[in-house]
C-alpha cells in the first residue's frame, strides 16, 4: 500500500514536470516593466498554467499584454492585441487588454443625478457629435498604476490588483476601493474576481477590455469567428451610442446570436443599429439575470479550432467588433491592427444605467461589498 502511494506521488511529480507545470501554488514571475511619467514603477507579472498557457499582466491599468492559447494541434499563439512596451500603452491605446472604470462604457452627456445631486464627468468621447463620458473619463482605471500582489494556490497563479479611486476623482462621488484578482488556472481560464466598496453611494461598472483574435493577434480580421450569445435582447442605442432604454428582442435581426453565426455574416447589414455602431458595438441583455456565474458567450475560430467561452455573474455583455481600429496602432509583432482585427466581450451592467432607473442598478452602496466574477475559458474543437 505504502509503495503504491509513493509510486503515485513520484508519477504525479514526473507528469507535472513533463507538462511543465508551474502552478502548484508557485508565485508568478514578476519584473519591472517601466515607469510612468510621474515616476511610478510598473510591474509585469508572468502567469503560467500546467497546460503551457502564459499570461502577462501589468500593474498599469491591469493590462493583459499577452495571453497564449493552443490550437487544435497544440500550437500556441498569443490571442490578445497589445504592445511590447509601457510607453506605447501610455501613448495611444483603444483600451487594449485593460480594466476600464469607474464606469465601463458610456454615460450620456457626462452627467447623472444621484440622491438629488447632479454630478458632472469629463466627456472624452462623442459618437454622432454627442458628448459622453466613456470608460471612466480622462484618467480612467486603464491609466493608473494599481498595487499588485502575487497570489497563488494549487492549480491557479494569480495577481491581486488594488486601487482606491478618491472621492471626486473624474467627478464621481465616494472613495471607491477596487480589488481585482486576475488568475490563470489549470482549466485554461483567465478569471477575474472583482470586489468594490465605497464610503458613499456611487455608480460603478468595471470591466475587462481585452481584444481577442483566436487566429492569433496580428493575423487579420475576426469576421470568420463564430459567435453565440446567450441573450434574447439587446439595449438598442441612439446615434450617440447611448441606450434608448428599450430592451429589443434579437429575433429576426442581425443581433440574433442565440445560434452560432460568424461575425461577418450580418455585420454590414442594412440596419439602423448597425449603422450607429459602425458594426457590432452594443450591449446584450444576458438571459441569466440572477447574479450566478453563468455561460454568456461562446466564440469559435474554425481555421485554428480555438474556442473561448465567457462566463459571468454580470447581467450584460458589450460585444464590440473593433470597428474603430484603423491600422494606426501597430501591435507587438509589428503588424498594424486594422478594421475589425480584434473583438471585445466586456461583461458589464448596461451602458448609461445611472440615467436609466429601469435598468439593473449600478450603484455601490456604502457598507456593502459588490462582488462579480468573469471567466474567459479556452479550449479547442474539431
Ligand atoms: C467599447 C465601446 C466602443 C469603443 C471601444 C473602444 O467597446 O463600446 O464604442 O469606445 O470600447 O474603442
């Protein structure tokens, strides 16, 4: 009995070393990535899993700079868009791989009223020439340095990122305390666990803004990716990309992804919503609305066999197909990221919720911790 147990342990250790497992509670590697203009050090963490996946994430903006996944033949590619250096991220990025907040997506005219008081935010975006606050404003969560602490347990390598957004920052009330644990698991998942607390009531809608291309970053457009979204409705927008307040059934429209369709199939359809977004850039109302962790989206890239499933506790997902990419951002392998070369699946509450009492509330109440989880799970198919 004793001998066989020892054999099992020896075999398990051998198997782990063959697979290159670095996850038996090991801490991620950490190195200096650079400094911001005001001299703050930015750290880069390298997370690995037992199946050979690698993820790099930095403390500036919690930006995921690299995420590798195997294809159906076991060949790895980096499936997220981004740059090689901190300087490029600081200079110009359409939120590549970043955490956005306090409020992911748009708040109309940069204004909302809470408990009888009107708040004014910085308007940093103006689709259809209508100003709005987008993704946190002038200096959002994607442009600040977070405290970072490696956290790992068997089967999981993680980094806990922490940032306190001060009362009044970007015009929002309350000191908002945000902790996000980013993990790479041996189940081939990038997992985000969010915890938000505030000392005053304040709106918040924090999300991950990674651009995925399952063919590998820099390998062309995402129009051949097949998509399935577990949502029967969207929140249609006006020409300023602000929700009208309606919940519109997807049935019979190019927004129906309740069965799988390629992104390219209907993206140029003669449809007013599609014209406003310049393609898909909308919030889907997920069928799962009870706050439990549920499967929301499935993506499949037929030429490589790579698949990604998105699970979330959030009630919505913004599917954006890279309509604003125009080749001006040159990526980490020297290739320009052109029109629709990446896709985002931003799990979230609905855009402009502070101005839509009919939508699920985004108000963080003092004394209560808001918790949320999203998982990007990678696999392959024939
Ligand atoms: C989100 C928005 C888009 C755009 C991108 C960033 O997905 O919905 O309209 O702002 O972020 O370019």
